[in-house]
C-alpha cells in the first residue's frame, strides 16, 4: 500500500473541512496507538519464545490488554469513519483518562510521576475536538484526581497540580485556536485565489478566443465570430450541444447556423454578434429543440481594436424542464391540499356553531385556533397555487367591468375586524373623478388589496391604514395602500417583490409568512397591464401604489 492509498484511507469524507481534519487526526492517533500495541504484543511474543517474559499471569494479562486495546481502536475507527468524529473523539479521551487513573497506584496518579500523563488527553482534546474542549478535559482530569485523593488517599485535592492542568489547557487552547485561525485564513486566501482564477479564466475565454486548449475545457458551448459574423472557433461542448461536427460550425455564418430558430430571436442574436459593444445581456431562446442561454462579448486585440465576438451558450433545457415539473408538482399538491383544508374549515365552523351539540369555552377556543391556522394554511396553499400557475403561464386574467365602491367595501368589511383588534384606524377614499365602473379582474384585484391591506395592518402597531382610489392621469387609475407602520429599509426595497424573500428583521420574524404575497401582487398587477411602486421610510410607514390602465388589456390565452 503506497502513501497515497494510506492518506486516502485516513481521510474521512465531510462537508466541514475542520471536521474532516479532526477526524483524520483521530485516525492517525488511533493507528499510532494500534501500531504501538502491536509492537508491544510482538515484544511480548518474542520474550515468551526466549523465556524472558516473566510470570505467565503477566504475559496473559499483556495479551488480554493488547487484544482489548486493538478491539477498542477498531471500534473507534469505525465510529469515526461511519458515524461521528465527535463521538469517537470523546470516547477516546474518556478511555484515555480512565486508563491513566488505573495505570498505577492512587498516590502515583495524584502526586507521583503519573500525574503528568493527564496532560496528554488535554493536549489531544484541543486537536481532535474544539480548542475549548481542552478546558473540559482539564476539568474532568482534575475532578478524577480530586475523587481519587479524597476517596482513596483521604487527603485534600492537590490544587497546584490541578491548576497546572488548566495551565496546560490554556496553552493547548491557544495553540489549537491559533492553528484554526491560520487554517481559516489559508482557506480565505485559497477562496480568493480560486475566485481570481475563475475571473482570469473568463477573461481568457473572452480575450484569448483562439486558445483551443482553454475552449476545450469550458463546459458551456463557445463560438467565436469574426467581424463579418462568420464562426472561426468553436469548442467540443458546442459541437455536442448542436449535434453537428466541428466543420459544419466553423466557417459558417450565424444565419446559416441558426436555421430553424425563431426568426425574431435569430435577428436579435445576429444583431448582437455584429454589434461593436463590449458586453451584452443574456438571452434565452429555443435552438434545435433545446432551450439555450447566450451571452456575448467583444474580442479585441492588444491595440483595443475589435476583431470579433465570442458567444457563450449554456444548455438550460434540463433546468427549464425541472422548473416546469416543479410548477406542475406544486400545482397538483396545492389542489390536493385545498380539499382537506376546506373540509377542516367546514367541520370546524359547524362545531363552532354547535351543529353537533353544545361545546365548552375551552373547546370553542380550540376550534378558533383550528380555524385560524387552517385559514393560514389555505392562504399559503392558494399562494403556492397562484405562483405555480403564474410560472407555468396558465393563470388567466378575466377582464370585466366592476364597481370600485363594491370592491373597496368588500375589502374594508373583511379587514375592519383585524384593524379594530389592533386599535388601528382603517379608512378608504375614492376620488370623484373615478368612473362608476372600471375594467379589470375583480377577483384578482380583491386578492391584491387583501394582501396589501393585510400586510399594512400586520406591520402597523399604532396609527392608521388608508386605501385611496384615484386617477393619476386620463388613461390610468390607481390604488394607494398607506400605513403608519415600521416601514421597509431601503436595501430591502430592491428585493421585497422577489418570490420567497422577506425583510430580515425581528419584526418580520414575529409574523407568519414565507415571502410569496408581494411577489404574487406584483405579477398579478403586471398580468393586468399595470405596475406597482413602493415608497417607504423606516419608523414612518409605507405606501404601495397600484397603477392600472383604464382601457382593458387584451386577454391572453394560457400557455
């Protein structure tokens, strides 16, 4: 077995580099102890053969002790590799302390030459476990010494020796802590070096377009075009992606390569290749039955003159299929969850109304909790279903005339009790120039306003929540939802409408939710041809503004 094989055997797979390092050290320690034990047994055997081993009882004891030691080492190795390094290390330390206690007479353990042996588990603890565990090992060793002194020798604990053990622990902690800080520093430097290497690799992919060795190692497809739009270099990934040999790609124009691609996408990509700008945004399109993402960058010589364009293609077909499957799965699960949740709510309401007989106050309180939590779960399921339908393109907007007065009254009627429970003023205002009927999807508008007003009440402890309907101009109408609550930090306003994102503060964590409400509001608003904006100041309040067209948008067929 060579050194590489031994090193691989000593390594323990772990996602935590510190844990892997400690477990490897424990393996080395155990193998070292096992080697010493084998040498001791070998020496005993030689002594037995040469008749210099001494009394038979001692020889038998040596064999039994050695075999037990090897068995224990084997068990520790198995635990360390296949279960937990911390458990194995803790057991090794405990067994080591016990072995020291029984290695000699009690007086020698407490006051004699065996006392210094307790420094060994203390030093080892800081290396195979956390640095601060050395103090625990020192405390445990001191406790054992005190017990032996009091129980067997009937004398007071040797405090100077015990303090010396803690001094050893301090030195061990300092050394191990310094080592871990140094290793972390090395990892940081290594990550920075890797990041710089990645950046350098990208630069080489853009600027050194004729370096075939680099292109071969790139997993994404790469084609380099000259200023006339003719491909000059490609890589194996692009050959595999298009299913064409290299000679059918190199030397051909982009128009010829993209034959069969959507004409609009083809024109856009060809224009980007011929453009002289340095960089371009990514673009997704369908090419040969695959969904590809492409980005472009100009190739320049040492004088800064543009000599062509490098196009990088990434195959997103699998990701797109997984996204579609995820949306279908979420949609199916959401549908399946709604039925039992509605049944739970229905039966809970019937029990609450004493349909099946009278109920006690405690039962009434329990039913109230069931109803509240079931409604919350149903709301989450509905949000998931809406998000899945939006992502899958199956959610349709049903534009029809509706009365804004009735819509606002319905919202106020549902939210008024919640506002009153927090002592908030809930008010609404509809401007005189707002038409009696407006175009839009009333159900989705109701969903949007319930979400915005509910959030406003949730994050407002005192003051008011106001809803205002007005016309910002002749072709649009708008709804403002304002509150006097805690406000939204400026840095959070950039992602507040992203799916599954929430403001990360203590106030948000006090309330239930998982960050889909505002995302769905924004997407529903966009589907109705409108836009949503936010103005907010911390500790002063927030205003969400929905702006929608007065002219009905063309309803799209679901994808």
